[in-house]
């Protein structure tokens, strides 16, 4: 019979492995298509294979890892088609969250979103800016009162994050994105649901268009 606290301890170990591997993937230290060997990961984190397998499963749910039966786990490859699909899904779901959250959002949530924008402005690292980017949107969407919707949006965001980081590394998109964030926030403050939805859709689609251009340029240079 497992000792009390064993499950919580295992969960903490898995959380740590997931966090480190996710950041390595997003930072490009683990490149797309590369194999994630269970034995190597277990040695790196000084754990058994059990938490490693659980970590792989969670990263696969986030779209960062692909598990191939009898072959193992691999860092998921990025493609222009993946980016297009994620863009379409984000527009549909995030605009739904906007419609439901604008009429009921409170001042405290708006203030938290504003603070996330300021923190993003002051971020020196793309990883920090990216996290503040999500926090900004989460503070706005949380008022929709739909936890499953919010969880699905976060899963999509975690998948698209690596694409967004790629864009930020090779373009000057960051300033444009921050300007769009401020426009979204002002529409929320005015209670203009349709305007907030319109700007949000354009914001996501703009990022998708920049991604398409980035992937096209990479393919031409290949």
C-alpha cells in the first residue's frame, strides 16, 4: 500500500520534469524531431522511468511531444499547416471567451491584465514576455466562467507558444503585439464586446500571418 503523500511527491517530480523539458523545447535546446530517450531523461533528473513516461504524456497533450508506439517519444515538428490550424481554433475559442467575459469582467481582473502588459514591456527574455502574454489573456478570459473553455484555450496557447517565440526571434512583431493588447484592454474597459472580439480576432490572425511568412522564408532558405 503506497505511503501517504507518495502521489503528491510523484506529481511534484512530474511537474518539475514537464517544466524543464517544456522550456528546453520552447527555447530550441531540444530541436524538433529529436528523440527523447527515457533512460537519458531519467538519469538527468535522477528518477525512475515512471515519472518520465508521465511527463512525456503531459507534453504530448500540450502538442510539444509526439509518442510513436514501439519507437519512443520525439519533440513534435513545427509546420505552417499546424500554425494555420492553431490560428483558426484560437480565433473561434478566444472570441467566444471574449463575448462571454466583456459584459461581466471586474475592475480587479482588468487591473491584473494591465499589470501583465507592464511586466511584458519590462521583460528582458522572450520566455518571460511569452508568459506575461498568456497571463494578460487569461486574466481577461477567466471572467467568462467557462473552465473547460479556458483550459482548452490554454492548451492551444501552450502549443502555439513555440511558434510565437520563433516569430519574436526573427521579426519586430513584439511591439505591434503589445499595441494590440492595449487596444483589446481598452475595448474591455469600455464594455465594447464586439470591438474587443474584432481586435482579438485580428490580433490572432496577424500572428498567424507573420508565422506563415516566417515558415515560407525558412523553406525558401532550406
